[in-house]
């Protein structure tokens, strides 16, 4: 193994499931944005699939973060499961429906600020549905699809931004 990588991994500290979900989602979000940037700079459409897949997975992980955040004392996946939290699945709608209504309202408010349009939680649910319901699954195997596939990148970015900004605020409150 690369010595620098090995040193970095040895220095990694343990973290809660909530922190892991948030941090990994943030890393996938950044990777997705870098793929979109590479597509723009190189005009190589092969970066679209990885960009969409990474951002889609970030959204999935953020939805799971919100489910986990309702159980701040459950620090591990096992403790979360014992507390009744279900993080299983890829479907945005089924995950969204497991997010507490107060958190849904916070996400919708964040999305409203981004779009300059008042959006209720059920309308944000429609945004998730418009993204395909479970785009991570679709886009990680996009090479199996027939014909040209697309997604609205602006909608993907806004949904990701709204979830991310809300998750940051929730995380700050829980850490403080």
C-alpha cells in the first residue's frame, strides 16, 4: 500500500454513523461535481454517468443521514437498527417517507431558498421522484441501458444542495 495512504488511514478517527453518512455523502457530492466539471472542460460525455451516479448516491446518503439524525444517541449502524431506524434501500421516495416531517419541512425550506419559490415537503418529494426515484441504481449500471439516457443536472444540483445545506445545519446542532 502507498505509505502516505497507509499513514492517512491509520490517523483516521472513529466516528458516529451520522458523521460517516454525512462525510461520505459530502465526498460523493464533491466527486460528482468534479465529474461534471471534467465533462464541461473536456466535452467528454462519458463523465456524465459518474457525475450523476456520485451525486445521486450523495442524495441517498443524505436521506439516510436524516433518518439516522433522529436517533442521535445511536452511534453505530447496529444501534440505529436496534432503535428502529431503517437505512436499507436506494429508493428516494421510500427513504424520504422515513424522514421525520420536521426535517422534511427544513429540506423543503432550503430548496425554496435555492429556487426562490415556496416548496412544501410533498413538492420536494416530487423533485426526488422527477430525478428517477432511485437514480443511483440506474446510473451505476448505465451501460446496460438502451438508448440515450438523461437527467436534469440543474434539478440534481438543487436537490443535492438543499439536502446538503440542511444536513450541515442539523449536524452543527447535534455537534454543538
